[in-house]
C-alpha cells in the first residue's frame, strides 16, 4: 500500500463567494437546491418579490462548489452545472471557488460523495434542535481532504466518471424497461375482448384491525404490516411492528403466500393504492393493520400473480386513486374497491399473462440490482483511490 496523500485544510484551497442580489419587483429569480446523497444541484423553484420572504439572494457561477448547511449530513453537496448559469441560491447554500492550480472542483465534489464523510458531518453539525442542525462554513473550511497532484485528481475524476457513465446507462435501461412493462401490463389487463366483472367476484377483500392502545401488550403479540411497509411493488420489512391479535383475529387477518397488500390511504396521491405481494418473507403469523387492503385470489377464479399485476395496473393507471374518497387524505375503502371492474380472462390465459409480465419484472430487477452493485463498487473504488489504497494506474 502506498503512502496516503497529504491532507490539506479547505481553508487553503477554496474561497467563499457571496454575490448578493437584492430581489426587485417584476423580476423572476431561479433558485437552486441541492439533493441529498451526492445527487447535486437542481432547480428548486422560481420566485419573485411577491412570493419570496427573502429580500436577498446570491448569484451562482458554473463550476462553483455548493452545499446545503441544513442537510450536509445527508450528503447535500454538489457543483453548479453550466445549465444553472444565471441562477441564484438562498443564504442556506454557501458557494465556493476552488484554487484551480491545486484543487479541481470535480475532485472536491467526489470527496464529498463519500458516506463516511456524510456521517462525520452529521455528527459534528450543530443547532438548536436536531432538525435545525447546520454544518457551518467554519467547519467546512476546517475540513482536511486528501490532496494528490492536480493531474492525479484528473485521473481519479476520469476513472469515477467512467463508472458513473455505466451507472447512468443502467438507470436509463431500467427506466425504459419499467415503462415498457407498465405499458404491456396495461394492454393485457385492459383487454376489452375479455368480459369485465366486479372485483369482488375475482378477489377476496379484507381490511386489517385498527391499532389501539389496548393492543400494545397482550399474550398474542403478532407482527403486522402497515402502509409504511408497502412500496411500489416491494415490501420494506426493516421496521415491522407488533400488536396483540387474539387467535380468531390471527386466523382471519393472517397473510397467505400470494396475498396482495394495498396502501389504503395517504395524504400523498402517489402513495394511494401502492401494492406489493406477500411471499412469506417472515415466519407466520403476520397480519395487517387497517391502513392496508388485502386482496386474495379466489380459488378457481384467478391466480395470485394476476391479482398482483391487476393491482399494479390499478396503481399505475391511478384507477385506485379514482375510486378513493376523502379530500386532504384519500382513502380506498373495501366497498369502493370491490366495485372496480376487472377484465377476468381464463386461468390459463392468466398464467400466460403473468409469465410474460413476471419475466419482464425479472429483467427489470436484474438491471436495478446491477446498478446497485455498481454503486457499491464505485463507493469502494472512490474510497480506495482517495486513500491511495488503490493505485490510480491500476484503476484505469
């Protein structure tokens, strides 16, 4: 292993820029934000004197380094891209010019794309409350970074850029596959040559129990799923809660392999009707809370995979949202869902449709998994290059 690069304080390498501009009437100001997890700057909103509480904004210049004081611990760092020339930021987004003979702005940005750096920044940020913690400029200037010669910085940037290009390509491929899958699913599910029936004649519906204080303890504590566990075709089982279900309730509300759980309500329209299939990921019994609808294939009428793909279509087409009641918080009641139309093909045709759509799902998941694997490779490669554990000559 080679010796580490010298570590130099950012106070020696960057200069803060504050090009203040007074907000005037009749002028629009395009404001930037910075996304979390190293995703960089973006156009957040456009304001005027009438819509902004601020009286001053700060002009940005392409190539500047930028971060968000409030969310630096979440990786809110980036560069001002050429497309943002003429834009502005609020006071919460410090801007810096680099000493270009010693430090590349792209290299600085790579340094701040490391999760251990984010964790450190989160730990040392200060404020009146956790939600108002800020990483101040004095702390930024005091940060020491490994500083290889400028030509080596450019080599590191080139290597990581090559990996980024592959990740971008995989993300684009995944988006294209997802769009094709969604369109094909809609074509199959809405085939008007197939007779339509009410959903209650194709699926068995159930809602879970209400979470109440008296269920917090008891002799039959049971894991249960809630809306927070249901994503877009996926389940997040990292935080599964428990409450007391008596034996009769366990029998009634326990999930079976192939059941589809649907997020019944949310203040966000994008979350209403979000479905996922239960595949016995946890030992039985696992039940459901009232915030979920449970759809189960009726034996001899349909198969679980068809229920899942129909539910995915109902979410993607906003058919679930269309039947949801409520104003600020939309809810899909079991009664409304039972009345939805289902074009119900024969069991053999359901199997054919599901096999085709499942194969497309598998290809999509494989592409996403490859992108995720490559992101992990990138993180290890970047860390190794910056710490000089990996020889830049070998990485190219």
